[in-house]
């Protein structure tokens, strides 16, 4: 607020939001019985990390300043392709990163792509 005063409604709202947050985050700890997720939920959660990674990485590779990349002279495309190839060849995350960067850096720094 502009005046620097906090009214009762704001304090009550903050307190209730804190209670809801603590309750929802500790719900599994305060229960007396063991919780088991359904099989479909466990299976779906296995794909969550790759989906989140794809949601972050793919737009960075195929877009530049809010526009789709329209040229093949973009180092990110070749770096990503090299990283994927190394991963599928060796099944190594570190190899994927190093392989992708080994292609990306010379193209980006050396050729200015």
C-alpha cells in the first residue's frame, strides 16, 4: 500500500495463504497411511522431466527474438543436431553437451552465425 499501513484483510489473506501452502506441502507427511499413486500417474510423471526440458530447449533452438529461424546459418541448429547424434550414439548426457558445444562454438564464435 502507498501509505505503508497494512490492513486486517491483507494480514488475514497472507495468513490463510501460508496455512494452505503448509498444509498442501506437508499433506503426505501428516497422513498416517502410506500414499500410493495410481499406475497411470506414476507412468505420466516419468515423462515430466523430458517434457519440461523440451519446453525450455526447443523454443531456444528454433526461435530467435520471438521469430522462427528462417535460415540454415544458425549455429544452434547444428549444435543441437550434433548433441542429439552424440547422445543417440553413446547414450551419454555429458557427451551430448560436449558434442553439441564442440559444433556450436566454432560456428557461433568463428563464423558469427
